[in-house]
């Protein structure tokens, strides 16, 4: 099997190969960027859980203590501090959780797009390398492929 390549085909194949090699260098940076973007929601979700957990644990302990004892906090400063602290924790936890959900969704979409685009890029690069090998060493006339 032989390819009948014109000079124009050879030039366009070389240009394609140069373009794909340039993209390959760029993709190395894009992969690291996407890894960072995709790992950020995971970190934010861990932070959200880490801020939720003490609040839930304290609430359960307060509930258990209130069921066994009839003690009530009467200091208004302490009551106000507990309310502000709880609101702050709930607010920041909800913010982190919403941000993690939003970034996680966009990260999944970016990951799907990247895998699809990367597969197409690798396929094009392999085609270009095969074409370059074909250009570099054209087959002899006695090479035949039988099926």
C-alpha cells in the first residue's frame, strides 16, 4: 500500500504536526490547571464538613445535656456570643458547601470536555506521526499489503 503524496500534502502534514506538537506543550499546562480547578471543590467540601461537624456535635451535646439537666445559660453576653458564633459557622459552612457544589459541577463538565478534547488531540497526533513516518520513508514499490 502506498500513499501518493504531493508536495502540498507533505507541507500540510508538516504544518499539522508542528501545530499538534505546540498544542501538546500547552496541554501539559492545561492538565495541571484542570487538576487544580477540579481539586478545589474537594478541598472546599472538606472545609465545609469540618466546619459543620463541630457545630452538629455541640448541638447534639447541648441537646443531650438539656435532656438530663435543667440548666439554662442566663448570661446574656454568652447567649449572644453563642448565637453569633453559630450563625457565623452555619453561614460559612453553607457558603463553602454551595461553592464546592458549583465548582464541582463545573469541574465535572470541564473534565468531560478535557477528556474528549484530549482523546481527539492524541488521535490527531498519532495520525500526524504516522504521516510523518510515511513521508520520511515512503514505501518501496514491492511493499504490498494483502488482506
